[in-house]
């Protein structure tokens, strides 16, 4: 049978990461959370004392990225890393530097699951199964707020919501590979779903598409 590539796109805290991880487990496929790559680039720029607006500096970090930059999960998934990621993700040179790795990952013989913002549109437009996972900003902010405060980060819900809305605008509004639902992606709105219901709906979408 043809390689099963599953593209899972959508905004921050939509549930796409959890859905992607569970689909990967179900189908025994490798999984790449592509947001981690952009988060690692953002952190790399900040650690070097650079500016997130400096496209050349960010591209340099992206070109020298390796697995050692992807191990500190706690830091990579922090609020600051998400913000830094979305700023460096707007530089076309950064996206170009990360392209080959992602395309190679998607092209593995047995298939793969990738989640991000541009998997169905840019990284794997040939994917037979594409999901665009979303939820209202309020519900997404509440999920992320619970996650961050649950591990000790201090943040007001209103600030979390403002973060989410600003990140949506930045990701959807940029010129390079903006966040957008692919024409052939199936929309999955998880606003009123818990993770079990969302995963079940995602699984049915993949079964219908493969
Ligand atoms: O998915 P996550 O919240 O970890 O992504 C962090 C940021 O990385 C996003 O806000 C987005 O700007 C960027 N990103 C991207 N393209 C992807 C994945 C993430 O531009 N495929």
C-alpha cells in the first residue's frame, strides 16, 4: 500500500500535537512536531544574544540545527519559546533551511505523521490524509494556561489569551508559508471535544482518506 503521510496543521493549543502523537502510535508511524524546530531556532537566537528580527542570524541558527537542540523539552515548550518561534518562523530563510529535513522526514518509505502550520500546504502537499485542527481562541488559551500553570509557570489567563490571538495573527498573516487550511484538508473543530473525542474524530478522518 502507498505510504501513509498524515499532515496535521492548526493553530497553537488546538490539540493537533496530541492528536498527531496518538495517530502516530496507532499506525506505528514516526512523528515529527515541526513546531519544535522553530522553537529551537528561536531559543538559539536568544541564547546567542541576537535579535529575533535578525533574519540572517536566525537563518544561521536554523542551518546549524541538530538533534542536540531538541532535547530540552521543558524549555522548548515554554511560553517564551513559542513566542520566539513564531517570530523567527516569519523569516523565509529560516523556513528554507528547515525544509529539506521536514520533507525527508515526510518521505520515509512507510509514511509519517507531521504536525505544524504548513505541512499540508508546503511540506507534504501530496499527503493523502490532511487535518486542520482548530478550536476557539478562548478554549485554546484555557488549555495552554492549564498546561503552563500546572507545571509552575505563572501567567494570567488574559495574557495567555492575548498571546494566542497575537500568535494566530502573526502565523496567518505572514508572507512565507502562512498558517492556512489546505484546500483538501478536513476541518476538525475540537472546541467542544475532550482529547478522546478529538482523537476518535481524527482517526475516522484518516480512515476515510487513506
Ligand atoms: O506548534 P507550535 O506552537 O510549537 O509552533 C510554534 C511556532 O512555530 C508557531 O507559532 C509558528 O510560528 C511556527 N511554526 C511554523 N510552521 C510549522 C510549525 C511551527 O511556522 N510547521
